[in-house]
């Protein structure tokens, strides 16, 4: 690999997702971070500069403003795209939709995030479910955090021949930690008015065969989402058989209440103690000792770090679009570089 | 009824439930509040005094201490029981278990709350499901707030011939508002380690025929519990048929997101504006415009005011044990005196 040409990756938007994608890209020996583009002049791009990333303004005007604010700016997004093989769009919803036209005009491969509709790229990505169909495409959409977790967990149950249908209740964190000073809900619960919520259909954009229905509610905390699932199996199964199925995915970490992981905050603290950047939990953290099988019904709960879970998928999506390696090779490489798997090594899992 | 002898009711424990039971008892023209017993010398019994309730110490020693603190104390629990036909025990868990022996020795009818086990009384009470079997018994247990809501909602589906089985996820408020200064969880979610959680089996203590499984999680807010349900019906049904079934119970209030009732806090504010004591929500508040039927599956969410929902049940349980009237008569009377039904009148419901 070291002799092969590295994939030059541009990251457009250096926010919650963009900064994590950039960090992950520089850990890959088959990728090179061409640079990051943004519009901000506050502390955020200064961190990118300090990390040695090449900084670009989203437009020539932004580049100028950022330069005037004392930032070391290499050029504009246009220049960045010219020096890249692929761009990962991590800008807010409405901005990304406009950017896609720019990427198409330039003929550069691109990845958008789960805030965009499936139709924007015509392909929705979760590594363990749709890597093969993304191979050498022009673009794909890495689905949202909740949808990623749903596809990961239901795909392994499907592959084990166990999945009939799944019904989930999603507790959604109120806002991201870094912007919680800008406002969020306090001391209340806010149901999403639509039942079913959109995550079920979104999971079907990755795998139309999944029979999945979700309900969602916003809760007053910022750490992560929490899912409760009630799954109808194809047949009665043993608890161990289900745990085996979940263990088949490196991106599902089995955790235990009786190891002291009793709540969202303790899991986040463990990520910090493992030395992960931004305390990232890349895995679906599923409580193995809570998991229950009753006849042909399965019940379980898991935690989703909405800021981190899509990062390994994004890295795999880059490899899929550029057609360099197989799904298995990419997933193994991404896992190794991000420390995925260490969690199970550290804790055991059953 | 005005010529008949009134039921003399003692309330033992003047806390979150006891004070609401006392308030509700004085609104009944067939009941008389014989008095309330407690051990506290802080602001709480002073409110009882100010409301003109006769105050008793839990023991002679407590009576003395309370007298010394300047409270107007009529006597001890023993005296109160001597002047009562029935006692509603609203003391904390471990205390109630001890009190039951006292009640039995005195041969006085008694009601315990949902914190006690079914075996303590051998009968578990929800007015619309088990009033008849409580008639003229010595004792019953008014089940917990969550269990009450489960039995109310599933009973009407059962009576409509629609209920096959129900699977629910319960978001439990962290602590009661009045004692939130004593501590509660903040900015995290704490799953109950056991799946299934205890509320499903507890509902079966009222109606063993219910096929119900629950999962539960503690959330960082104090206002109320929130339930999400996924119900397998006996057959495909129309949405209106399900709403008709829920409407058959006066103790299920259909509310609407599009009437601005978008979250727990707005519903509580409505209770305050309706002039209800302590902003009590006695009903299961079920969002009619969120409710969804897909084939033979039903999905809905509702709010449970854990401090208030058992109050009408307790009033009905008093009438059941004393054998004065039928379930229908008691429920109608309780509803009228507590303003149950006004919610639907105020808002419409579909």
C-alpha cells in the first residue's frame, strides 16, 4: 500500500463531524488529507491549523476574511477540490445540497452525511451492509448516526437468519455537547410528532428488506442517543446465539452493566480513559447482560454516540468510492487505525 | 348518599401521595377525612393544619415531638385508626410493610400503594379492571403509576377485542419535583438493568391475561413518565376504531401535538391553568395525533403523572373495600369531583 498512490481527501466543513473525519483520515496510510475547508474564524479552524492541516475558505471571499483574521489560508474550496480525489461534505444540511452541484460540475467524487436525502446520491452507505454496491460509484451518503446503528445491528441479525421484524424506541440527545450553551431542552421530554419516526424508512434506504419501525423522543441530555428494541425473530433462539450474531460485527461492542457501565456517562468516561480522540464511541455499545430472549422475541438496549459512529463508515465509504479494497479489508484497516475492537479486548463482552 | 353514613378515611403518611389522597377525600360527599398521620415537623404538616385536617403522630413519641414543634396534634396513629373505617397507607416502602401488621391487628380495612408487593394484600387494584373483585375485601393495593397506566390502556383495548400483546418502553422521571434538590441524575440516561422491567409482571397482578412486556430507562427530568407502546392487535383495525376504544375510558385523555401539547411541560402547564390542585394530571394523557395503526400493529405514546394518576384509583378503592357502590358509580363520582373529563371538554380529542 505504501507504494500505491494515496487517496487525496478533502473535508468540507470542519464541525462536529468534519473534524473527526479529518482526524480519522490522517490515521489511514492509504489516504492523505488534502485539506479542510470552512467559513469560521473562531477557535475551531485554529485547532485545524495547529494540527498542521491545510486550511481553505469555502469561497474566495471567505478565504480573504479568514486570512484577515490571522488564519493561514492556502486558498478556496475550488483550489482544495483541484488537489483532491474525493471530498467528504460535512457542512450543515442546506449548504451541502448546494455543494453537491459544485462537486458534480468539477467531476469529483463526493460523500454527503445523513442529513441529506437518499436521492442526493442515489446510494446510502453502511459498511457492513452496502459497501459492495458503493464500489467505484461517484458518490454515496453515509446515513445518520441512528440509522447507522439500526442497520449495523439488524444486518447481523439478518445474516444470522434471525430477523423477522424490529420495532424500536429512540431516545435522542437534546443537542451536541459543544453547542449546548446555545440552547436545548431542559427538564422535559419532547416526543417526535410523527409515528413512525423517519429512521425506520431511512434504514430501508440502505437495505429495503429490513422490516423496521421506529418511534423517537428528544431527551434533556447531550451525551448520546439510547435505543430500545423489541425484535420478532424468525424462530425461538438461545440468548447465546443472539450474542454470537452481534459479536460477528466489530462495530457492535458488547458492554455490561455489571462492569460498571450503568449509564451513558460511564461509557463516555471509558472512551476518554481509552485515550480516544474526543472520547469517540465508534461502536454501537450494546448491553449484553440486559439483552433478553423470550421465545421468538428479542429485547435489547444500546447507546449511539451521534458524533462518532459515522466516522468509521465515512472512512470505509472513501475506500468504496475509490474502489481500492474489499469491504472486509477496509473495515479491518479502519478498525485497526481507530482502535475499534480494543473495547471488547479491555472488558470482555459476555 | 347525604343521609347515609360517610366512610371515615384515615391517611397515614402525608407525602407526595398522602397529601393528594387527603385533598381528594375531602372532595367526596360520601367520605370524611378522619385525619392524617405523619412524623414530619417541617412545612408539610403545617399545610395540613392550615387546611383544617386533624393531625396525628405516627406514634405517641412522634405526637409528642410534633406537639413540641408547635403543631396542633390530636393524638397518635392508634387514636386515628380508632376513629376511622379505613386507612390509606401512603408511607414509604419499608414503613408500610410494618404498618400492615398494625392494621390487621386492629381489624381495620386498609389500602397500600404500588411500592408494596401484591402478596401484602392479595389483591391489586385498578378501577376499570379490578373494582368488582375488590368489593368488601379487607384490603387492596393500588398499583404504581406506570402499572396503573398500563392496565388502563390495555384494558380498553382488551375490552374492544383488539389486544393480542403489548411491548412498551418506559422513560421514567429521575425524581419527584419537590425533592429534586436532594439529587437526581443529570445529563445522562440510566437503563434499568433488568429486561423485562417489573411493570409488565406487575400489570399481570391486576389482570393475569395481559400479554405485556416492558423495558425502562431513567431520564433526567422530573415532570412525568413517558411511555412508548408497540401493540400487536388481534386483527387489522382502523385508526378511528382504536381511538374509539381509548375514548371509552374517562381516565385516558386524548391530547394533541397540534393543540400545542408538544412536550411534558406544556401538558403540566395546562393542568395548572385548569386550576387542578398541584397541577395534577389524573388521566393517562395519550397523543391522538401521534397514534398510528399499520395493519395489525398499533403504536402510541402517552404521559403519566406519577404523583397524581393513582389518586382517583385510591378514591375508588376506598368505595370498593367498603362495598358502597358499583364501579361505574364510583368512577363517575370520582371523575366529577376531581374534574376528570374537563380536559377532553376543553380541548376536543381527535
